[in-house]
């Protein structure tokens, strides 16, 4: 049994923010029913993984383990079916533009009137209130509006986005956390509540330390320059003969161990680098000196040396290299599953490890409407009523 076995989640979401939050709840044992528009479905279904791979990594990655029902909730029949579905659910998740579900008569106030224990999780781009509440957005909106892009790259260079949908992913985790807290609260009060998260809010929270430093000092932290603008020790990336490797700080004796390893035993006697905390300019100069030494060996050679001398490090890896690391397999971060049509495939596992109620990532993402009849029968619809919904283009 999972931690959320017995909890039913109805997700009417798109792309990443809402669907990934629901996927995490599914990993924890919840029965997640995904509501999709007939004949179209979640927009992420239409984002192919590559020219020769039409299956969408976005859809599979965020929707494994769910059941799919097609309902056009804009039609009377589809709306009625959704209300019946929500009435038997613990949680509803949506990440449509704020006001959309309300306009369809399916907002929190509409559904909670007769179901006060319902938890209603919503995700937006800029938050549920304020002058930008109804602005549409996507992951890039969160990265840019939240200030993240201003911190990436190097001084004088162009702004650089993060190459993953990091604002969506961050917000989805917040949505799942809020829903879990609301479920716990309901155990004590019997009452559900609405949970709101946004891409903008998620990105600001992800930079809480950096924002707080700005408010305390009045100084914008600035660009990462290969490390972090506020961590001014030996903390950053250096180039090797075949790639890059990160030196993740050198506390205590690790400073001298690193200096000896690169063949510059007096490196930290230099007045620029003698103090544990450096200026940004001196840190950049230090990393440049280290790169001249590191470029003489491969990343693999440096990995062995740094591991041996106890200096914290990590090579800069692409997805192919990560997938070869036994560490990610032993911890279940990547898993092999048997797909009914593709055979053995690699999937992203759960980031959570729980000793008493282990997580169990779903193995397969549903086909569009795969479980429509099954779910409608569970809701008490007769076959004649289901046929009538089909005739009215409601499912």
C-alpha cells in the first residue's frame, strides 16, 4: 500500500504544472483520473520526443500510472459527468488560466458547496489575484518574470534560460506539497480547501536565499559566472581536456589538498585567494587558474583524483552519462519497466524513498480516453447513458 492508497484525484490539467503534481500523488498511491478533451487530449500529447519518436516524453513523463477519461466539460453532459466524478474525489487539480474552470461552473466554490471536504488545487502562471492574474504564460514566463534568467550565464553575456521546464517542475512540487498539507488538515477538521500555486511564486521561493540577501544588502546578486553569485569560495566549474567538472567548495584541509593535486602548492598563499571567502572577481580569477591545470587531464582522471583526496566534485554530465551511473539506478531515480507495446523502456522513477509506504511509479501513460467507459460505469452510468453521451459529443 502507498501512503495515499484510497485517495482519489481528478486531474484536469495540461502540459507539466498540474499533471506532474498529480503524477507524484499517483506515485504515492493515489488513484489519479485524468480528464482530457475528446479527440485532442492534453496538449503535451502533441510534443514528440524527436523526429522519429512521436511518443511524447512530456506526456509519458508526467502522466504515467493515471487513467484517462475524455469529457468535454463545456457541454451539459460532460459537465454533469465531471461534477459526478468530482463528488467522489478527494482532490481536483487544474492548471487552466485562472477563471476558466469558474466560467464553466466547475470552480472551487461550485464544487465545494455540496462537497465541503474537497481539496481543489490550482496552478497558474502569475498567481490567482492581482493585475496579472488572468495573463496566460508558460515555463519561460516563470523563469523570466521570477528573476531566474537574470542569474544564469556570465557577466557581459546574453541571458540564458534553464534548459528544462524548471518553473513548471518547481510549481508542480509546491502544488503536491500544498495538497498533501490540505489532506492532513482535513483529517483534523473534515474540511477541504483551495490550494493555489504559480510559476512566478515558485521561482521566487526557489530563490529565497538570494532574494533575502538582496533585501538585506540592497545589492542584486548578479550572474552565476560558472558558480554562484553569493558563494565566493572555491565553488564553480573548471574545464578539463574533454569536458567540465564542478569543484563544490573546499572547506578546511581540502583547499591545500586541491592545490597540491593541481601542482600549485602555494596557490592559496596568494593574497587574492588566501581568505576562505573571495571577491567575485578573485573567484573568477581562481577558477581560470584552476582550469589551466585541469585542462591537462580528462574528467575521468580528475574524478578519480578528487575522490581520492576528499575534494567535493561532480563532473558536468549530459543525460546519456547520467543514465550510465549506477547511483541513479540503485536509488530508483531511473527504472526499467515493461511497456505493453514498446517492451522494456527506461522511465524516470520517484525522487522519494519511503520505508513504510514505498512509492511505486506508474509504468504506462494512458491512451487518450482509454478508461472512459470504465470510469463512467464506476460513476453509475448505464451503457445507454454512455452511448447518449457519445452521441452528444460529450465524451
